[in-house]
C-alpha cells in the first residue's frame, strides 16, 4: 500500500504535472486522483514529443493502465472536462466523484464581471471563486445532477481505499502551490481554498495516517502569474536576458520570475511536512545538464544548490527535473529513501 501526495511549494507552475506523470509511469500507479481547486489550475505534460496543458484530467493519463479520478473536493467544469477527456482519449478510465461541485456558466460570468476578482486580484476568470462560494452556501450543483457527467460518476474515496487495500499505488495530484493557499498564501492574491498536502488528502477522501509520502515540488527559479507579493522577483529585462520566458497554462499570461526564496521554502516544508523534495528546472542553473539522468552530470553550482536545499529544509531531494519531457529526470529515491 502506497499513497503519495504531490504538492507545490511556491506559487504554482512548479512542474507538478511532469512529476505526477513520471511517478504514474515509473511506479505504475493504480489510480491518479486530482485534488485542489478546479479548472483554474493547469498542469503541463510533455510525453513522447506531445505537450498538453490540462486543468481537469489528471497528469497520470500518460499511463494507459492507470485509472484517473477527480476527488470530491475538486470543482468540475463539465464542458472543459469532456473536451479534455476527448483530447486525451481517456473516456473508459476516468471518473468524477459524485460529490464534486460544478462550475456553471453563471460562475464564470460573475468572476469575469467582478472588478475585484478579475482586475484587482487578476484571477483566471474560470469561475472558481463564485463556484466555491456557492458550495460554502450549500447551493452548488453536484456531479450527479449533470446529465453529461452521469456516465463518469463514481465513489472515488471507496475506489482509492480499495486500490490501497489491494496493494496498489495511488498518486494524489495537488494543484497550485503553498503561496496561493487561501490560508497561508499572499492573501488576498490567493486561490479560493487551501492548497496544502493536508487539504489534498481530504479532497480525495484519504486520512492522514494513510499517506505514506508527500513530495513537495520546488522550481529552481520560482514563477507566479498575476498580482501579489513576490520578494525575490527579477525584472522582465533580466528574465528576458536569462531566457526565462514562460506563460501560464490556463491564462496565457506571462509568468513573473524570481530567485529561489529559501524562507518561503522553509515555511512550505513546515506546513506540508513532506517526506521528499522534487526540484524542477535545474537546467536553468546548469544548461549543459539538459536531459541529464545522473546526478554527476550536473555542474558544481547545481549540486551545491541541491546540497543547500537538503541542509536547510532537512528533507532529501529525490527527484530532479532536467527538461520538459516526462523522463528528463534524475531519480534518486533508491539512494535517499530507506
């Protein structure tokens, strides 16, 4: 039995989708289950040369033997869900928990027309805030009420528990990051709920004692989209000069880029209590190590950075991403996890 949660340590965009896809393939996950908010968070997966940005279908779709699920805490946009299911050809193995709340068109319109949400806070205009509010007010629609979703409706926590009881590996895919948590993030420039490991467990119906591992993902150079505090942010000119140009998966807006913030990382570790750290975009520190699969292929600066992370955060860095493809990764789990 192994239940693992993947979550972000910064402001999202850390590369969680790539980590989830790798784990799902490498460890042959029985179930990959999406947790977090909903269609406001996109995860990008590049596999066999094909790049896809998904906000509903879990990143574990790359393993054709893996069941894909959306946990009860997740918000579902039926139109986007069905489009992504068709895009990924996953109709026969994806399921939505019957308790998932629905993002309706009125929620998207409410967010788009809100000066505070869409302009002041710079939200994604995907309806998450108003849909979450309706859920709290207990007037939200649920998956069982949507005709187009009925073929996909499942009892996801039961399926997860059955898989764990059978010795299967379950990977929980959290969205956003610590800095966007409604409780711990840069309020009010945050998302509409908590985005830490404890909440992700609740989102899919898993108790704390059933979680074997938490992988907290950090980007070597963090990014964020929209407004809000970013203490280590570099100028656009410096980002351009260094080739750090990225755009949000959902919004298409250019991402702000900064230097690694060890203070924020320490806070994220404190709240998420990870057993492992995944580090992405290390090829920005060491461009020559792009697509490396062995630690010794990294230059001295990159290796020192990993050692500093481990020394400060008191957690092993077990996965190091060296490029966009799923298998562009240095996997150190056998060396560092008992």
